[in-house]
């Protein structure tokens, strides 16, 4: 609800969903760029995350690695929770709220939020996204080290920034699709 209220006030949205709700026709050109960019972002982020994973594995706590491999969530859970729920909570909710807050405090009278505040809300929501993964990670280890925190914040932050950018430029659907595609690609790679 917070995301819905804030997003319209700072020109963030879900254009395809809004068109569908309004029963407006959705043309291929309305879908083409978000699909292309979501796919491109997903491929690039997946490559970066796989590289980060290779660098991180020797430095992560052994019990974290062992317990993570036992925690094998079904693909549908990864796609639906990650792709839909996390995007609704973090991008639609947190990012929209942060941008609205910056706009409300610092931009009275401006027609649109400046890019500085857009990027600040993207980065802060990406940080929140990374921090949101810490409780689950800490349940998988008894010997958390600083590299585990860096790994989680950096790995989730990389995608968090990319998803925030997609939400800003192409709409929530593009961020959701990219998130689902990353889960799919990482699932197939592991």
C-alpha cells in the first residue's frame, strides 16, 4: 500500500499492469524495451554474481557453504518469492517511499525528483535488499565473518541497483522479470 501511494507521487510505476487494469491495449512496442532490458540486466548480473560466488566461496564460513547447499528451495519459490514478493517489498515499497521522502523534504515545488535523489533511493533500497538477506544467512552459520557480510551486501546490492534502475526507467514489471530470470539462470548454473 505504501508503494502504491508513494510511487504515483514520484512517477514510478508498473505501466503494463496499469494498462491491463485500465483495459488499455498493450502493444508490442510497450513490452519490447522492458523485456530486452530485463533480459540484458539479468544476463549481466548473473555473470557478475557467478564470478563473485567463485571468489567468495573459499572465504566464506564452511558451515555456511554446507548448510546453503542443503537449503535447496524449489525453483518456483525462488521465482515467485524473489521475483514478485521481494520486488514488491523493496522496489515498489522501500524505493518508492525513499524517493517520495527525499522529494517531499528537499524538492518542494519541483515538478519531478532530481536524478540525485532517484539514485540515492536506488542505492539505499539496494542496501536494504542486501541487509534483508542477512538474517537467513546468519541462520546458516555459527561462524559469520566480515566477508560473509560483504558477500551478501555486494551480491544483493549489485542486483538491487540494477533492479532499481529497471524500476525507474522501465517499470516494476521489468525489475520483476529480471529478478525471476536471475533466479532461473543461477539455478541452472548451480
